[in-house]
């Protein structure tokens, strides 16, 4: 009887171990687009080396999934270098796109010269950049933006993903939304929020459809806070969500 009990216990432990190791492993990493060229501590090569060492089964990139198999020239015209380069550099991996660039483009190829000549959002951003009245109002965000830029230009991959940038960025966009509310530019805040929501939805779907896999998602630093919180809330402890230590870098106790 004791032998049977011991055997049953060992089988349970074995099955429990299998269950634990079969959890999906997810890592969400901020990239800095063109700033990789000027940040000596976080170059394109250091990003790609990090991905190689992590050795994921799946790599999610900030490219629309309908564009992922497009030509290099098309991808180069529409997406950051680290995103489209990952498609070819990690061709032995499963590379999946999760980006969203607006309802008007959904399911369609991005027209030539779209960003310069046709994008409503780009035109509105350009108009805001020359609106002296609004710029004066937005100047209260300068100190927050300066802190973001300091990290972007000097942080290592670990430092950019340890939670400090995420916290500063959350404050920045919450204040930006308040400042743009009831102005002709509130469409920008609406778009930023909708894009984050749809990117999060796409990433959640990728994780759900690849149970037990090791995954890394590369996305612009301004998106990470929202995506990380959504993934954490959705899956809780049912996945292994890798993260760089945040609390040791924040000089106060985070309250639930």
C-alpha cells in the first residue's frame, strides 16, 4: 500500500512538472526605432543578439500581419528597421505581425506615399507641431518628455524595459489626452488609444493560439506599458511572463 501511495505521489509530481514546463513563456521588449542608431548602449545588434539568446519559438513584430510577407522595399517604406529586418533575420522562426495602423487601411496594402500625402493622423500631427497656441499648452509635458528621451538615448535593453520608461510614458499619455480633449486634436489621442487596444488584442490572440510556446514581442517603447498590463491581467499566472525587475528602480512602494 505504501509502495502504491509513493508511486501515485511520484506520478502526480511528474505530471505537475510537465504542466509547469508546458506554460507559455512570454517576453515583451521595447525597441526605440531609429534611436537604435544613436544609442551606444542599445544598438540594433544588441537587440538582435538578445533575441537570439532568448531563442524564442515565435517572434511578434510591429508590422501588420497582412503585410508580414510583403517585399522588403514595401516593408522598408512603412515600418521601422528592427521590425522588417527581424522577418528575414529570424526566418527559421515563426514571425507574426500584430500592428494596426487605422481602420481605413485594415485589410488593404498601404498606398505609396501614404504617410506623406494621405494619412489623416500624420497631417494632424504635422498641424499640431506648428500650432503655437497648442504648443504653449503642451509645454508642461516637456519635463516628462525629456525624461523619456534621456532613457531612449542612453538606456541599455534591460534599463529601457525595467519599468521606469513605462511609468513615465503612462503619465505622459494620460496628461496628453487631457490637454488634447475638446480640441481639434483629440482625434490623435483617440487613435493612440485605439491602436494600443488593437495591438494588445492581437498579441493576446497570438499568445492564446500558441500555448506552451516561447514568445518574444518587439514593439515601440511607447506601447509596452499598456500591452504588458493587458497581458498580465489576461493571463495572470497561467503563463510565464518574463520581465526585468521594476520595483528596485522605483523609489516608492507601489500600492495595489
